[in-house]
């Protein structure tokens, strides 16, 4: 599930693969996918290059990343072709580790984080990879930045956001630029410093400033 500038781009990568081994009954109970469904699906080596192209140069956000990365690294090794390891192609951020830093001593499973950050996971009756990625994207955005979408237009009678560019162009309306005061700038810096401490140096605003 691709995020660009902290928003879903609409692009995603999902492939069902034949594992060349029987699926445990307990696993079927978790994800609902059985041997018959996967029998005619491709193998990992068939989609390896397509997958690497999708993640190349990105930061891969994974909950409990060491578990998944170990499997992917092993599959890349078995696929051959000197493709290297996952981290040779992209960065990896473990949201479980981040959650443990932000909420030490608390439950930090994906379901627990959904409850903590008010993320709707009611559709998560079965553990599907794409659905879990959608849920994790909401949790990640909440963990690293709080509110991610403005909804000031909700409930305003007669408001049509899609018409706003036309209205501005037609009326020649000029938006007023309001600069932050010295006191507001100090409060802003204090807030960033607090986020930097709480996140162990992972404040995104500071990272952009350093870049």
C-alpha cells in the first residue's frame, strides 16, 4: 500500500503465490486461503523483480518487521539472480519497535494500536495482507503525525470543496498570509523538541529540516 506525502496514492502490490507445500489448517483459520485456491498461482521467483521494483528506493513500513523481512530475504536468496537482500533495495521501518518506544510496557499488537489510535479494524475478521496494510497505514499515520486529513468542511450546508478552485479563480480572491509570531515559533520549537524526545529522534519534521 503506497503512501506519498502521507497520503494513499491508490497504488498497491498484492500477489497470491503458490507455496509448494500444504497449508496448515491453523493457518487457513487465520487467513482463509487454502491449497486449492493457490494451486495455480505463480511462485515468488515469478514476481520477485516486480516486487523489488515496487519497493525500490522507498521506506517499507512493517509491523514486526524482522519476521517478514526474514522470509523475504530467504525467498530472494532462493529466487537466485543476485538480487541481494530486501534492505539492499529499500529502507525498513518496524512499527512494532516504534510503538514499544512510544508506549513502553503496553500491548502493541496491530489490533491494540487500532484501539489506542481509534483506527477502524472491524473488517479484520481474517488476516489478509492487503487489508492489514491498509489498517497499518492508518495506524502509522496516527502514530507519527496525529490528524492526517482536514475535515473542516463537514457539516457545512451548501459547501462543495470541488468548487473551491473555480470560486477563487472567478472572484480573484487573494489568500491572506499570516506569519507566526515569535511566541508561536517558540511554542512550535518546544513541541517539536518534545516529539523528538518521545520518539527517540524520529520526529519527521526534524528529519526534513536535517535533509
